[in-house]
């Protein structure tokens, strides 16, 4: 198997949308960069950033006036900024964060060719842009990696000691492990997340679909087990590789995570108070029903979420009322003043909007030479 696996790893497939879903133009007079094919938004900056490997990557920075934290999002293998744009806007609003997303070298209108090393340089360039252009501090940054984006996310996270948090969305253990059930790390493997996750010192949230047939849920579960600072994971019952944003629990759990780490702060030794993150270190199914029996006087953050109510919650007024009450408690503990009814409707709108979005491609891990 050695020769075959070495060849496969060396030819790990990247699938940038072709053609790109957008263009970058210069606004007359002001000289500002603009993206075509997306809705114009005064809270969005479009940038071109140079990486240390000589490529010029396109990035977007979504501003939220009430934000305290900034999320740096590394997208999946078969997407570009034009396809992710609407999601970025919604995440910035719902999570109350500033958000930077970027296209890897060779994706969208970024120059160069996609490669593992280029993606590492790309996320570094985006992170440095946040610091130098927007004055963002390391301790106010959340790194978010989706699918192959978990590679550059964990590479950077393993080298930064004061990050506020990391989110891994359908992550991979390594490139080779997606294709073969290998038990050890080979020198020719790429995105060796399994070896880097123990080096991450901040809280880590892992989100993975239980029916993911592209990157098995076992990848996410093993990475979670290896985390030093565990946050309650979200195993989305029935979720696959490309549709987790459609489930109401996705945005609710993300909001809880952001609220928990925003309140806890980040101590100088690189840890956060465990009471704000998890009651214990044992993984629980996200279908845990103990959420129901929680007392209304219990104001401690309890990051659990139910995943098996997806269909019932849309058909039953009682179930939706229970969801509303849970959301109300979550909002109170994060000192948010918006009405719980509005919060519930906001989450419903998030899911509805995401249904029409193209976020991923099921062929995002086909080996080179495979017919798509």
C-alpha cells in the first residue's frame, strides 16, 4: 500500500469552483475593492492580502458593531468566498462577532495554486491582516475550520498560545486517513491534524454529522478526545458533510460556545474556567434529553443541545415553545437583551436562508484522476 498511499497523498485533490463564483472590481472614485455576484453590504470590506509564499489572497471582513470577538473562517474544499458570503453575513449577525473569511491560493480570485503549504501561509496572512489592519488581539480570535479548512486552522492554532477558541466543523484527522484507515502518521501524509490537536491550548468545539459519508464522524470524535480544553461537542444526528448549517442546533450550539468563551475570558496560562465549558470530560450525544429537566433557576451555562427534535420542532407548537424557553435562558446567561421570540425566529430564518446556499460539494475528497 505504501507506493499507492504516497502517490495519493502527494496528489491530494483540491477542488476550487471553476469558474470562480465572483469577481473583484475596484469602485470608481473611492478605490475600494468590491465583490460581484453578492449583495453589497456597507459592513463588509473586501481585501487582497499578500502571503509569505508570494500569492495574493482575497479576503472579506464582516464588521459587527456589537462584537467583542473575531472569527477567522477557513472554508471547505469545494467552495469559494462568493458561495460562503451569505453564511458569513449571517454568522456575524447571529454570533455577534466580526468575521474574516478568505480564499486559499488558487481559489476564487486568489492567485497561485492550492497546496497544503500554501493554505498554511494563507491563513497566516489573513490572521496578520486582522492584527495589523483591524487591531485584533490574539486573545479575541476564534479560529473556525470546516472540512479541509480544519488543516490550516489547527496548524495555526497549534502555534498560538492565547487564542480564545477553535471550532472544527466536519474536521479530518489527516488527508490520508480520509481515504485509508491507517493507524499511524506517515511522512507523506498531509494536514496531520491528529498530531497537532494536542498542542492547542484553548477551548475547542467539534461539530460533526453522524451520517457524514465523506469524512466519517469518527474523525471528529477522535479529535475531540485528543483536545486539551474540551467544549461540549455537537454530533448532529442525521447530518452529512455538507448540510450541518441547516439544522437549528448548529447555530444554537455555536451561540452557546461563543457566549461561554466570551464570558469566561482567557487566562494568562492559556486555560479557561472549566465550569463554563463542560461539567465533565465524557462525550455526550447531542440528543441528551436532560436539557428538559433543567431548573429555570439554574443560570449556569450548560452547553447541551438536542439534535433529535429537528423534524418535530417544526411540526409541534409545544416543542417549539420548549426550544424558545431554552433559547431564552441561553440569551439571559449571555446578557443579551433581545426578546426570546425574536431569537427563535432569527434562528428559524438562519436555517431557511441556508437551505438555498451552496456550501460544499460532495466530491470534495475525490482522488485526482477520479471522474466527477
